[in-house]
């Protein structure tokens, strides 16, 4: 009996991918301009334009990175090509970025809602715990929600730019003062606009394939390029235009630090009207809270994948009934709260921010540029290496000039690497599989030589989590009709990451397949195994791909609240299943 492993569905087009990317990368303008003006006043324009240039350059690099890793990339994957220890370091740098992303975005969200420092901090801590609690049942930041958040944000930016155009005669930028060292350090303190770009590389595993490519030879170059390019243009262009408009404000330079955490809202107040300032505040607050959810989800996925790969202890892979890893969820919720509790302002959080994200980008781009088997042109490799060197200089500058940032990232790295060493020492080796069957790709050869007619019910697909009434019904129906029975076991893992479909490591699935083999008798059964964060999408995708005539599902017994937050699998399958495939619900 062959067991086929099934990859997760590729159902994210360029628009949804761009919206998800924008939900993180697009938030940078909410604080980078205000922090720059607060730091060096109206001399900050050249620094901000330089940040826009670096952001565009990094975006170009990530277009190439996404092309190289069509099944899911990111710094953890790219660095892993060269060394597992290097991959762990990259993952820990990304973890440091996620921690501060959640803290900074949440705190700034409540500043945009008009709260003072103490109140904003208190509500930010409450919000992080609330978002963590929501993630207990695995709600995801879907592309549709991200689009609805991205559209009003872009509209607000356009209105602010249009409202600022009549004020261009009052443009009062001041030439930078001081030497090269002074201005370089000032520029380095503004590179927060880079945060979020890593999300592009990590999401390629669920992007739709390019025309002509196949699951065996995947390519997402067109989809990823369009998604990254659209967001990059908005981030670079929006930040540059808003920076210019900010230098037309009548606000005295001495008062700029008062608005470093909510400058765009202040611009709405001054350039349009106080009511529009409130609109700006609400829109950016929602986008920033969305970024908090994305960061928490990113931490959960990263810690789960590192545990699955044996980099941190195995208990980090244990799932609750909704497919969410327990310990990663706890860590993803508490670590941002601890950092937020130990800091007292957006400015201090910003100092911790850049060192993690810049370090992760350096490792990702640098590792990819030296990957000998990656499809990169010579000129692309040279540009990537040059970019990595430039970002490395920025990282070193941050480490030298921001002691608290160096201490923070050192603690994260030291704790993570110590945990890795402990795991390596106690890692169990030679785990034996319960069944001596190797997974193989399924194709038309499975049905070759069958004498049954291709009529309704000759290929039954049943999705199961155990020995259920639905499975028993499907088995008897297949026996009566002499049908081929496809048994799809889905291990639901509610993390947005590249997921391993090794059924040998899943005790429940292995025991179920063993029982099926014993009790099926002469019924032709082909088990399928998948690890997925979207079971309904997986079922509909597999049913269509493998030509099932009928899909058999068990009735849902989830509570009303769970159905509200996570949805009903049966309902979703029924609404997306092709019209030529019948659905039977048992129980």
C-alpha cells in the first residue's frame, strides 16, 4: 500500500500576496518619518530619501530571492543551504525582528488612536495578549482581510500627498550639518523601512504557480515579482512623497518630537482637518494591529519549524486541537510584552528594531548570492553581494552605536543557541517508522489496469482525522461499488510556514494507515497524507487534482464560537468543490 504525501494548496495570487506583504512592510511609513524628524529635525530629508533608495534596492534583491525559493524561502531556508548553525542564527535574528515588530507596532497603533505614552503602553500590552488569545484557535491574517486594510491605507496616503501639494511653497528643508560620520549614524537610525520584506520570501510556498510550471518543477517568479514590485513602489514612493510633504508642515522643529509616534495623523490634522486626522489615526492603527498579528503568527511558525528541524526542543512542535503549537504561541505572546514592559517609548523600541531585521536580510541575501545551484545571473549575484556588504556596514553601525540593541540581540542569540545546543545533545536518533512503506508520488499509474467503469462513485475521497463513521461509510461504499478509495489524512497545523509532510513522524496517521491496511481487505485503498493550515482548501484541491467523483466528510461538532472564528470545513468545501464532484456528509 503506497502512501502519497500531498503539499499544501497554492491558492495565493499576486494581489493577496501583495496585500499580506503590505500588511507588514507598508506599516513602516507610520513611524519612520516621525522618528527621523524627531531625531534630526528638518535636516532629515536626504537621510529619508537614502532610506527609500535602500528599501528599493532590498526589494529588488527579494524579487530574485523569491524566484530562487518557489517552495518557501526566508533567511532560515537560505542560510540553511550553507550551515544548520547559520540557519539557526538567521532564524533567531528574524525572531528578534518579530518580537520588536509586535511591540513597536502595537504601541504605535495606540498612539495613532490618540493615547498618551502611559495609556498607549498599557493598552498595547492588553492588545498583544488579546491577539495571542485569538491565535489559540489559529485565525489567520487572510489575503482578503489584508486587502481591505491596504486599500484605505493607500487612499489615506494619496489624500495626504494631494493635500500637501498646495503647501509646497512652504517647503523648508534644511541642509544637513555635521560630518559624514554624524550623518551616516543618523541615516542608520532610520532604516526601519526595511522591516517586513522578509514576508515576501517566506510566502512563496503558497503562491500560485506560473503558467507552464508544475508542482514537480515549481516557479512563482511572475507572481512574486508582481507582488513585491507593487508593494515596493508604494512603500518607496509613499515614504518619499510623505517625507517631502512633512517638510512643508508649519510645525516648529522643537515640537516635532511630540509627534514622532503619530506624525501622519498630525499631518492629517494640519493639512486637511482634525476629523481627517482621526481617520488617519484609525486606518493606521488597524494596519499596525494587523502587523502585530502577522508578527505573532510569524514567531509561531518560525519556532515550530525550528523545533520540527531539531534546532530547539521537540515540545515546541506539540499542537493543540486547532493545530496551533502551544509553546510557540506562549513565547510569541509573552516575549513582545516583556520587551514592551521594559521600554518606555517608540523611539527606544526603534533602536531595538533595526538590528534584527537588518541582520536577517544580510544573511538571507548573502546566503542566496553564494548559493551555487540557485538560478541567479552573474550581475544579480554581484548586486546581491554588494547589497549585503552595505547592509552589513549598517548592522555593525547599529551594534556599535546602539548598546541596548546589541544587548537585546545578543540575549536572543545566546538564549536561542544555548537551547539549540541542549536540543542537539538530547536529540533522539534513529526514530523508526511504524510502517515500512515509503511515500511515493501518486499519478494515473495508480488506476492503471482497473476494470471499473468511470461512473459516479468509482473514485471516492474521504477526509479523516481518525477511524470515524465517515471512514467506515466510505470503506463500505467502496467495497459495494468496487471503487478506488482515497483516504486523505490531514494534520492541521495553523502556521504560515513551509510545512513538512513526513507521515512517518505522525503517530496517529501511521496507526490509522496500519488499521486501514488491515481492515480494507480487497478494497483498493490509496492513503494520502498532508500537513496543511487550510484543510478545506486541501480537500477541494486534492479532490479536483486526483479526479474524485465523490467526497465524503464527517459532520462538524465544533462549538459555535469556534465555527465563527475558524469557519466550518464542510461548508467551505461545499462552496468551493467543483460542480461535477458530489459531497456526502456523514453524521
